C-alpha cells in the first residue's frame, strides 16, 4: 500500500478553498479533512495551494520539442519524454496531445505533410513502456481544408486513446483567418511567399475547401463516433458556425473568435474554451476576441495552454482574481476540461477520485509547482 498525506494545505475543492489535509492511498484520494494539523508522517505544505492536477485539452507543445529549430527534426522519443516532463513541471497531469490530420501534399511551397499516425505510435509506445510521467490521450485536429483527411482518419481506431476530435477549417477568409491580413503575415513569414504567390495560395486553398469541405466534415464527425471520442469545434466565428457544431454534437468550442459566437455556444449548451496565452497577453495573437472579455461576460468555461504550457496555471489564478473566486478559476483547468472530455475520474479533489494532485506556491500571477502526484505517485 502506498499512502501520502498532504497536510496544512489550502485545498482547492470544487466550490471553495479550505485549509485541511488530503490523503492519497493506492492511487486514489481517500480522505479530505479540515484543519491545519500535521499528523506524523504527513507532508507539511505550509499553507500552499493543493489542487487537482491540471488537464490540458489542446496543446501543440510537442512540436517545439520535435522541431526545436526550423527544419531540425529532433529524435522523437527524447522529444516526447522532454515534453511530458515539461508538462508535469507546470502542474499538468493529463494531456490531450494535439495532432493534425488532413494534409496538403500537392503545393510545392506550402506543404503540410502527414505525420499524425507515426507520432501517435511513438507517444502510445512510450506510454505503454511506462516512460511517461503523466496521463496522455490524443486529440486529432481534423483539417477540412486539406487533401488527405479521410485516408488519415482511417488509420486510427478505438484502441488509440483518441479522446477528442476537433473540426478545423483554416480556409483563407474564414473563421480564424476571416481577416486575410493576419494570414498574409503568417504565411508569407513562414514560407517566404511573394504577394502573387500568396494570392495563388489563397485561391488554391479556397478551391480545396469547395471540393472537399463537406465530405471531410462528415468524415471527421463519423470518425469521432467510431473512436469513442468527444467532438469539438474550432474557431467558430458566427452563430451559424455554432449551430452547425451543435448539430454535429460538439461538446466544447475551441477558441470562438467573437463574443457572438461564444454567446451562441452557451445558448446551445456548448462549453467555451479559450487560450491561456490570449488571457495573459491581453488579447489574441491573430486579432480575435480577448479571452478576458469573455471571462468578464461569463462566457469562458475552459482554458487551454495552447502553445505555452506554463500559462495554464497562471491563467487559472488570474481568472480566480477576475471573478473573485479562486476555486472557479482553478475549475477552468481541472473540472471543466475533465467534464468536457468525458473524464469522470479526475479534475476534482473528492473521495474516490484519481489522486492526480499538485502543490503550488503562488508567486504574483505565476504558480510555482512544488509537488506533482499522478495516481498517488510523485512524478515532479
Ligand atoms: Fe485555428
């Protein structure tokens, strides 16, 4: 039997923050007791926050480890292990690693090649070998404006731990790229396009969407069902997008780009996820709605670290300040994502839950993570 007691902690419970102690036995939470006493053998947390391990539904952080410099392909096992350890170090105990499916292979200058199946094999292989500290699931990001989506989806099945399929449409002029200026800066910077080449690229992408969009969308919805995965929408911009996501059965909306879309999500019972970097930087890097505005309008439910893992904890602390309710802030990165992804066994400190727990000292707007337990085992 393995047992750990974290005592004299400020426990972040579902609806309140309470001084007390928490006991983990054989991977589960087995006791929660109020009071500041430190029993023999317990770890004295000295008033630190103790909260559920954070749950990250959408991160492409692995890409930074695999390609640490442009065109440098780092050995993947080492990259995945470093990514896993980085997430543990910032308090994330469950991650849905985002992998794009749906590639463009016929455009000589702006290819988006297939990689998801082989990288999924590598992540799942390391997990099976016990090489990873935290709990990993996959999040397939299905790009409908692509050439190969159906073939790529068919390579996955119910055994692949796919928890989420999100429907993406990055066609120029739509959604995230409704304002083509943002896309021009991004694409021309990345691929070195001339203005004429950019116009050709835009025309080609629009033609691709017209040809494949509807079939791809239906295939991704069917694939999610086949995998047993939750469906998410991405970059919904207009209420009509949201109505369509609702018809597909989306559980949550990634990064709606306008207040109107976020409000429509709530009208349809769809939870709204926003990026932590957007909240921390005070706006979206692609010119869309500010996460703080949605938070103040009670239209923000879930936070994702997107491209900066450490932003998840900082954003949750900030939201607690904005709402004057620390437990509610933490819920956006624990209970809310667990619920949206259909994970009933984690995301809350309660009796019988998985003992995925972190200890945090607050330093200004940042959180210093001083202890990480996954299923009761210390991993950081
Ligand atoms: Fe997007």
